[in-house]
């Protein structure tokens, strides 16, 4: 009976590891898309009229915040220090 429980535990652990790997890949894909959107918004900032800048800057700020959060979820180095230093508005 103990062997059956061990097999179930091992299967459950393997499923959790597989789920974590899929989640990690999904977050990486999402971060890639957000980085592409950030590049697009920065390019638009250079070429659009000044009256469109507030909306673009807001989009850039939201993307940067979401990127930092995703990086922290993945445990990427520098995500914590970037989050601590860039949220201050003086």
C-alpha cells in the first residue's frame, strides 16, 4: 500500500513540475510580447505629435511595470532593483 502512495506522490510531483515549466514558458512568451510592444510605443513616441505623448507615456509606464512584475515572477536578476528605483515620482 505504501508503494502505491509513493507512486501517486511522485506522479503528483512530476505534474506540478510540468505545470511550473509550462507557466514559466507562458510568462516568457508574454514578456517577449510586452517587450515588443514597449519598443513599438517608444518608436511611436518619437514619431507622433506631442499631443499623443501622454497616452503613449502611460502605455509605456504600464508595460514597464508589468514587465518588472513578470521578471520578478521568473526570478530574473535586476527585476527587484528596477522596481524599487523606478516607481518613485518626485
